[in-house]
C-alpha cells in the first residue's frame, strides 16, 4: 500500500479515489504498485487508516534522518549553504462548511473611554492567554519545539494571504517551511508546517 501511495505522487494521481479506480482497472499498474493479481485492492478507508497510523508515528522523521546521513556519507550533499523556503501543500480533503455567524451589533465610533479601554485590554489579554499555538503570532511560535507543533496542528486547513492587489486569497491546505541545501536541493529538515 505504501508503494502505491508513492507511485500516486509520481504519477500525479490527484486523489485516493482515482488511485483505487486505476488499481482496479489497470492490472499492469497494480503489479507495478506491488499488488499481485490475486490481491484485493484496498478501500479508501484502508488507505485513510494507514495514512493516519503513519502520520502519528515517527517513522518518516527517522527515514528522513537516515536519508540525509546516507547522502552525506555518499557525497551527494556537499553544500556549505542552506536556504529556508516555504511552499504550499494542497490538502485533498473537502473543506468543512463554515458556520453561520450572527451579525455583531455596530460599534460606537470614536475613542474608548479610559474604563472601556482597560476592560478591552483585559479581554484581549484573556483571549491571547487562551489561544492555541497556531492562533498566536509567528514571533510567539518560534520557541515552540517541532514535536509540539506537530501534535497541536489544527484540522482546519484554510489559509489566507494578500495578493498583489491587496485582496485576500484563500487556500485549502498547509504551508511547509523547509531547510533546503542549495546545490543538491535536498530537504535537510523542516522547521514548521502551518495552516495555509
């Protein structure tokens, strides 16, 4: 099953459903993915469970470390410089429908009085204290360990950024911040994976 997931990425097959459809209809492709003729093609639920188990374990981190050490030993990585790059990873799940919010009453215009400002500052401090890691500003996330960030990753994957016209654009997925070697283009490490 893992081999078929890797082949899915190489062959640019967009979804697990399309992968299963091709495995069912193309016996040569099924054989290339490691399945025998007598093997039953796994269901979407089986793939989902396997991806969930892999994402909760540290297997991929150990594989990445082993790959980098082997590349250093064999001389593929001889770079003296590293670059930090950010890239968008599209999420293949369906976006959750947004909840309807009640309209807020219009606020009073002008400056707040001293008492109102103190109340407002106290509420803002309470809101910031109750925020999760991903709701805080980036400058407050820098000291957070990578393992903690991975466990606290939110399920909502909609990101917002401003385009060249100053308008908001929305993406459904994650943004990965990666450390990359300049000459050989190896991914040496990942700093953080954030929403959108």
